[in-house]
């Protein structure tokens, strides 16, 4: 059980624990060598990905195995996704336990993504977790998927009191923590940035998910002006999306549209994040969520932070998108607060 796939530095763990969990979980003493290492499992199933992570109380990621639904010509079909999760669950479980070199006896509890997410996908994950919890007599902890993205960002950075930019499929939110509670400073008024790229990709034949392909194609593109839509501290992506689709039908090159969508939408997010940082006085930014894998986006946010003397962190690539390790870690942080909460398809980070 000692095989450690990835060891996160002790200093980093201290920061993460002191910042995100001050009153609700262990204090830094729990990280001392005297305390027994606790190992737990996290199950992710809110959308396209079924993943299982096995993590220790010291923040070591012992296994992080996943299988994601993809499609060459369709978007996310909820029932197909649920069937995907049911089909791969046992296989992923075996691989995760093997990778972590542990057995069910070593696992102290199972946390799972209770929401937000697609109902059929959430039920598929929840029923599997209930089955395993009954069979192996483990307590379950339902956690918020968005908070899990934030917590894994905190665990893997040195940030003490950051502003978070959470950009994934469904979500685009600028979040800060005030008195231990997450507060949304700004967010998308319509679709999430990832879903916007995926929708565009589907309509121009890039398949699902389109984000990584858009990033590749953008490398050879030229700029075309698109609507730049910020309303107060909120953002709207439907304007740039509709315009890009119209321009595609008129014969504009996909490469140019990919480049222009990235430049326009990433700049919109960067502007609002900068305003949030100026308003709150935060001097650290953590980029989390699947779109955080985009190098150009990191570059733009990095430049903005540098210019204002702030520090930019982006979550490591393998922890940017959906996976079980972040659910396991969030479960560890919230194990005293939450238990079996069934599913919560519309659960927001600021309701936690
Ligand atoms: P949420 O966290 O809001 O529930 P999700 O679970 O679908 O959404 P993630 O797995 O965090 O989201 O992110 C998936 C999204 O990230 C997809 O929309 C995908 O297209 C996008 N994405 C992945 N890689 C890249 C990239 N390199 N550039 C841009 N977008 C990307
Ligand atoms: Fe996600």
C-alpha cells in the first residue's frame, strides 16, 4: 500500500488544509508523522467521465483512474453517458485498487460527486457507490463537484487566499472565499466556456470534446472580430458562439474562428478576473477545471497576474478535468459536514 504515484509536498498540503478547511476538518497537526495515514476513495460521475481516485490524508494521490465518454459526431447524450459509467465502473475500480496497491480493507470511506451534473450520470455513480458501500461496509460522503475542482487547485498550489477561475464544461465562475464560504464574484449568464467550445466543435465537425482540438487549430489561425460580451461582472458566451457559427457558414476558416474564439472569450474571462482581484485585493489566482488545460489561456492569465504583481497557478494537467482524486480530497475535507446526500443535480459552490 506504499506505492505513491504522486506525492504532493508537505508545505503545499499545509497551505491547502489551513486555507480551505480551517474549522471543519483536521488542523495541521493531523499531518504530523505521529498520526496514522488514512486512505480514502473518491468517485466522479457528474458528466462525461467516470473516475476513481485513491488519496491519503497527507494529500498523496495513490491512484487516479478514469474513462471518459467521447463521440465523433454527437455531444453528451445523458442516457448514453449513464450506460458508459455503468459499463466501466467495475473495471475502473479494479484498476484503481491495483494502482494504489491497496484493497477495500485499506479504504476508510468513499466520497462521491453528488452534483451538480446530469441526473442519469449522477444516479449511475451514486448507485455504484451505494452498492460498494453496502458490500464493503464503508461510510459515504457526498460532495460538491465544483468545490472539488477548487480544493484540488488549492492542494497543488502554494496559494494562501486565492481568487479562483473555474472554467469547465458547464461552469465559468470567478470565486473567492470569504469567512470560509465560497462566493461567486462573476459567472457566465448562459453557457459554460467548455460547453461553448464543444458546441462550436460539434457544429463544425470536430467531435466531442472539442476544447483540445480548438486549441490545436487556433495555433495557425488569424484574428476575426467577434462580440465581446461582459455585463457587470458576468460574461455571456452565446454572442461569440452564434457569430462564429454564422461566419463558418459563410466560409471563414475553422482555424481563424478557433483562434478568434479563444482570444475573445479568454480575454473576457481575464478582464473579469482582474476586476475581481482588484476589488478583493487578492494577489493569487488559481485556474481550475477542464478548460484550464489550455496553454494560451494560461499564458493570458499569467501575463495579467504578472502585470499586477500577483501569482498565477494552474492545476496540473491530469487534475484539471474531471477525475476521482479531487472528489476523494474534497470528501476528506468535508467528511464531518456531509454524508449520504443522494444526488443534488443543481448544487452550487456558494451553497456549500
Ligand atoms: P463541470 O465541472 O462544470 O461540471 P465538466 O465536468 O464537463 O464540467 P471538465 O472535465 O472540468 O468539465 O472540463 C471539460 C471541458 O474542458 C470540456 O468542455 C472540454 O472541451 C474542455 N477542454 C479540455 N481540454 C481543453 C483545452 N485544451 N482547451 C480548451 N478546452 C478544453
Ligand atoms: Fe468538472
